[in-house]
């Protein structure tokens, strides 16, 4: 690493504790709001151990993977960027000779949505994301 990048890293490390503490607050706000939305699971919602909260995954219940994509598109139309994480690794082509069935893993892979998560996310933004998601699900399911 060169000196410039090292200087940037040192400056960023000074902000780390505050960033992680804020992410805990953002996650707590999400969990509170998402717990009121039917057909949404927040993985590890009861976890009290330290985590970095670098993403905010949810899993949709009682739907198809096509529906998950429709929900993501509607969130996008509302100005909410989402993504998908955690592919089912056992389905990668490199493992094709070791076929196995992992239905829970496959369900999560096909129904997971990652919501926005960053330290500067405000309570109002989290509330908007959750309200929009709830409205989409209530109209669709």
C-alpha cells in the first residue's frame, strides 16, 4: 500500500466505531419496522452478538422467486436500490458432480432481498423503505 492510501485508511479507521454504532441503530430500526410486515423474515433478527451490519437481508415468505424480482422492481421504481446476496453455492457448476438437495438454502437464495444499509441512512429513510415494501407486499399477496 502506498502512503496516500495508507493515509486515507488511517482517516477512515478513526470513523469506524461511530459508523458501526450507527449501523446498529439502523438495523434496530429496520427490525422494528420489518417485524410488522407479514411475509417478511429478517434472518438472525434476535442476534445480540456483534456484527458489522454491512448488509440488511430479508427473506420473503409464501412467494415465488419471480415474485421476489417483481418486488425488487417495484422498490426500484420507488427509488429504493436493492440487491441479491448469498447464492446457493452447492448449485455452482463446479459442484455439479456432487448433486445434493438443500431446500432451505435454495429457498433463501430464491427469496432473499438485500435492502439498503449504510451508516448515514436516516430513520425516515428506513421507515420509507419498510412502508414501501409493506405496501407492495400487501397489494400483491
